[in-house]
């Protein structure tokens, strides 16, 4: 069983018309596998036509918005659009550069509450300047495995349960995993992870004990496992459901140069992305 390398406390950051809990990047840790960014937004009640994140650029990364509740619309300057509801995900590859916007699109009372996770991956060096693409991942396309008071929704990567492999629907560009794991009171979770994968667990809700040594963690914290061989394991130590986003993969290909919405491998690439955005080469996306 893997030990715990560190536990990161998320901090509050403003995004668009709301605030989030940000767990990555951290001053002690820029990435977990290819994942370089994690924001936990909500739950909050939306104001239709007001809330959301307006048009803004990205380059060198993929953005992933996974909804726990609500309904979300994606638009981008490459002409892609998509709407997903609770349990679904927006998965956009920015590559050489794109402009996108996301906004709540509530139609029912239950969809008025927005809650979810947004993550970024850094792209491999060879794919930093690839053409943009977009994947709409509907909730019903994500396999859910339920056993022994544990449910696992496999958004990306492979999850093996009772010798059966379950493949997430996301078409990925590097070895990675993204699983939404929920444990009922007293339940335990254990999964084998490839030896070369970094992995971490973000606590959306509840309390748990993690890894060898049973380290305690609570909602809003990111538990980073060490990179030794062995399984990752955790247990529900509280009375409520433990809600966890498990993320990881092969280590990011560095160096990583962070500059706002761009994550590149060199300062020259960052400057080229800024120029492409400012001169309209990433396309246009009007407010809507």
C-alpha cells in the first residue's frame, strides 16, 4: 500500500462570478501526473444569465469540467458546443490555442445548484501545439461500478474491479486516470495503480483515512500518495458519505511554464500563445 507524501489544503480563489477552492497548483506541488490544476466550485445557487466564466483563452492544456450537480454549457472558438448535466463532463483540448466559455444552463429547480470540479492536464511536449478538440461526455456514458458500499465512476483511464477492467469514455492523450469514488459509512476502497503513476485524492465531501499509516483528511484537502509501487487505499472515517475525486497518471513532461491560462514547456511557447491570442489567431468567441 502506498504511503502519503503530503496533504495539501485548498485555498479560496475568485473565478468568473464565483469563488472556488483551489488545490492545484500548490507552492509545494505543481502537478500530480499530468494534472496541473484543480478547482472545486460550489455548491451554489446560480443566477441564470449572470453566472459563469466568459470567453478566455487556453493553450498547452486540456480542461475538464466534471459536474456533481447543475447543467453546464460549453462553447469555443473552434465551433464546438456541448451541454452536460450532473455526472457528465466537458473535456476540451486547447493544444496550440483556443478561446472558450462555460456557463450554467439550468432548466429545472435541481439544476439551479451548481457543483463540480474543474481540472487541467498539461499536454505532452510533442502535443503542445496540436489542433484543438472537444469531447462531450454524457453522464450515461460513464461506467459506474458499485460493490461493498463503494461506487466508482470511471471518467478516464482503466479501473479493475474483481478482475474486470472498466474503461472510461474520455479519449486521453497520455496515461492518466480520473475516477469519482464514493464510500458509505465504514466502507473501504483499494485499487492497484501502475508503478509509474503519480496519484492523489481530492476530498469533495466527508472525512477519511488514507494510505499506509491511515492519515486523516477532510473535505477541501488533496491527499498526495507517494510514487512507490503498491495500491492506493482509503476508508470512510466519518458518519456521512466520503466523496473523492481520484486523479493521476504518468508524470508531467516538463519543464512546466505557468502563465495564467497557458501551461507550456518554455517561455518562448508562452509568448507565442500570448501573441496568437492578441492577434486573433485563436479565433473569436462572442459573449452570449
